């Protein structure tokens, strides 16, 4: 992936990826609607898996593009938001979990205390983790890392977990889902595309408003 240096390049990259996904999803929807009764169930079950694939795929790719853009700005640790610093230190934190070496503890403390003026290389390709299970909880973690409020997505939790993810997992693991009502597919399709659009808008706004920067509380003086 090339470096994303400007907001315009970020927007163009998201546009390109999302337009390809939307074309594929539109074709998928038309295929489902035109399918004969004999094929409708097979097409519908396949459509749910592909719908989930594009949902997870765009969230992950958009987040990577965002982290790529932030990385290109060359900000020091001290200027980055807690979410972006957490991305930088993720490998160190994992090392702490898997190792008893005190040196790893000291290294993280050193970064926080003494190396805050250094400019980290943000590992943007590994910035977003969905664990192949992009549920509402994982989405919330991604939103917080980016600097977006998860509140607007709370009302969509049932659509993500109880509809899209639950049906997708059953179909992917069992090849079928007796509880999936084919008449639900169009509504599910529309809701997922709406969520993708909302995430894209929120991410672009976060970049424009520089939500990746640390917010320093204002201090008041008395005299």
C-alpha cells in the first residue's frame, strides 16, 4: 500500500475501495432477487456470507488507511491520542503478556516517560484487528482507537450481532441456517450498507478533525 499523505488521498482510497464493494453487493442483491425458487435459498445463504465479508473487509481496510495517513504525518508519541499510542505499543503489550522479562516493562515505561518526543512508526497494516468476528464489541474498540464515538452504533448492535454475525457464523460453519428468513435479506443488506457508509463518514470526519491527536486538558490559573 502506498503512503497516504493527505486527506484527499485518504478520501480517494476509501472511495475506490467502497465503490468496488458496493458494485459487488448490488450485483449480489440483484442475483438474489432474480433467483428462481429452487436457487433462492442457496443464493441467499451465500449472500449473507459475502455481505459479512464486505462489512468486515471495508471496516478493516478503512481503518488501515486511516492509520496509514496518521503515520505519514510523523507525529511524536506525545502528540498522538491514547488510541494511536496503543496501536504503536501493541506488540510490546503482547510481549508483556507472553514474557516474564522485566526489560519489556522498562521499555514501555521508557517510551512513556523518556521517549515521548520520538516519532514512532505506526504499524498501520496491523492497526485493525477484527479477529474474523466483527461484532459490536470489536467495532466499538476500533471506533475508540480511531477517535470516533461508538454511541451512534449502539442502536445497530442487534443488526450486527443477532442478524449479520449470527447468521453468517452458522452458515459458514454448518453450510445452512434454518433460522434465517430469506425475506430478511434485503433489510439486512440495506442496514449493512448504511453502517458501512456511516463508518466511512465518521472515519473521514475523525481524520479532518484530527482525532488522532492527543487532547491536553486546559488548566486554569488563579491569581
